[in-house]
C-alpha cells in the first residue's frame, strides 16, 4: 500500500509535467529562436525560480546532504556560501546588461551572443563556445539521469537502467514538445516541490534523529565535524585552511558562465522587475542550500540511532534523503503521500536541470554549429524539427555516460560547473564590462579556461598539498589573464563593436 501511494504521487507529478509540455507544444512556435528563448516573455517570479531550479540539480537534495553527512560542516558550508554570493552578484551585475546586449545584437543563445558581440564573421568564437557547451553539458545531463535511476531503484527496486530510461523519456518528452516556455514553467513548479520536500524531510529527520540536542551531540563525537576550519574524515580531523576556503568559495564564480542560467536573464520580459527576481532568487538559494546542509548533519544522527544506514562514502550518502523518505512512508497513508512529495522533489531537482541542459546543448549544436558555423540553410519548420531531434540525440549520449550506477553526482557536477565557469565566466564579464576586449582576447580566454580545467583537474590537483585547489579558481584566473593580455596586445576593436558597447552601457 505504501509503494502504491508513493507511486501515485510520482504519477500525478509526472503527468503534470507532460501536460505543461503538451500545452506549450500546442502553442504556435514559429522559429527555433522562440523555441529556445520563449519570445523573452518570462515574468519576475518565473525567471527567478526557473533560473535557480535549473541550477539546483540533484546535488541540492542528494549531493550536498551526502557531502555534509560524510565530511561535516566546513566543505558544504563554504561551497554554499560561495554559491549564494555568486547568485546575488550574477543577478546584480550581469542580468540587465546581458538582456540589453542580446537584444541590441539580436542573439538568442550564448554562443551567438559571443559571436555577435565581437562581430566574428568567421564564427570562431561561436564554434568554440558551442563545442564547450556540448563537452560539459552532456556529462552534466548524465548526472541528472543517473539521479533518476538511483531514486527509482532505491525506492521500488526497479532495475537501475530501466528506471533511468523512463525518467529520461519524461524529461525529453516535455522539453521536445514545449521548448523554453515549457522548461521554464515546469522549473517554477519543480522549485515549489523542492522547497516542500526540504521542509517535510528536515522536520521528520529531526524527529528520527533524536532532536536538535541529539544531532549536535552525535556530531560533536566526530573530530572536525562541526568546525569551519577543519573537515572530518575516517582518519580524524583535517585542516581546512584559508586557501581551501577560497578554493571552495570559488564555486560562486561559476555562475557568470552558466549558459542555462544566463538564458533566463536574456528571456526576462521586463527589466524593471529584475530587482524583484534577484531578491527572490537569492533568498531561495541561501535558504534551500543551508537546509540541505542541515539535512546531511541530521541524517548522520538518524543513522547513528539506527533509523537509516550509516554510510561510509559520499556517493552512498547521497541517498540519505531517499532512506529518510522510506522511513517516513512507513508511518501510515498520509505519511506515505508526504514521502511521495519528498521523493518527487528529488525528481524535480533532476528534471529542472536536465531539461535546461538538454535545451541549451541542442541549441548549440543545431543552431550554432550546423546553421551558423557550417552554414546549413534550412526552413524554419526544418529548423524546429532539427532542434527537437538534437535534444533526443544529446539525451541518448548522456544516457550512455550515466550507465554506471556507481558514479558520484557531486563530483560530475563539480567538474562541469568548473568547465563552464572558467571557459565562459571571464569572457562574459569582459564582454559586458570591458570596452577594450577584442575577439582574439575572447578566443584566447575561452580556450585557455576550458583547457586549464582539464589540466588542473587531472594533471596538477592530484599532486595534493597546496595544489589541491578546486579547478575552477586557477582556470578562471588563467582565462581572465589571457583575455587581458591578448586584448591589450591586439589592435583596438572596430568602430561598430565599440558603438554596440557604448549603446548598451548608455
């Protein structure tokens, strides 16, 4: 009976997502530009919650609690603080100017904006940025599919691969049908479901974890668990110095280069409501992420008291919320329905990010690479069919990457986040705020940032010690340095480029 009630909650939620996709799919979408950007018709609330829900993938309810469960407070705290500050600064500085600039140059995707911003007639910058989006978004999407498979397998004992395929089908279906507006509206609903899930499960977890006093008592038994300058491990407390703090807070730099978030800025209907969107987004991000940390700490106490398994690895601890929801569901029919909402929240986290990533990756390939770089000329109707086909193809590749059920969601997201933040972040900021930036400088910065993420992650960071720094920080700095040096050594931008910049700034 319990599983039937949980399945009912799931079915209602998934049916609602498909209905939204069908509704927007029936509306006339005359071009791929409208399909990818929704005619710039997002209101303040939808823009704010869609942007943040598309950001908060499965690592909000699974990754962050799992990290807190294993390592304690320091690592997730500094990560969340950096992300919260990055959210606020991104909305404060980037939103208004990016929206105006993309209207000025007539761009509907991030690669197209970079290309038109610098009058790149050979589309070099567009090609590089589109390839970067495909490289990092496909594994990012794969982490979402993996979370769906893990969820359904843990709950109902369904085979992992079949569960993942079923979840991917739902996401692809409403994205293909409704495009950007369907994705944005489902993101709004998914953010509400995520919020409800966090509230319900934290309140219940406190009960099975013995209350606040017991949670604090159990946490204090582990060296470094509640410290902001130490982190817990099986060998005891390890120092968490200022360099590690700066490295971890560098997560916030990633926001300046996240294509799926920046697209929401471009799609806002009325820039006078941007301040409202900024307040909504910032408050929701801070509250939801700090509650997710609390869930991990409370989950450890619940495990010590025998309510859920005592996990020993981060990847295993990412199922903390699933185990707590299973315990909740055993407390009667109403509790089972509430548990269904909690588990639907996990699905919401995954879907709200995966749909945006699919849409952005598809636009990069079908519009930016095929039609702009290789100049494949097609009719608007064919362009729409090509856009939808690309979503399906990208999803298939992501499914292949997610086939291994033992991969860590947090680690995959961290690497993809670093890739976008380093490759796009400095170029975006320079494009919007430095008049002297040149095309060659942008190309150099984007290439150097993307390459340095791989070099640092696999070549430098394994050395340990002072080199054990999150790859986003050094790659971001290298990218910014390359932009500055190459632009200053290059001749000044042409008059038309400067006129565009002056018009937007004015």
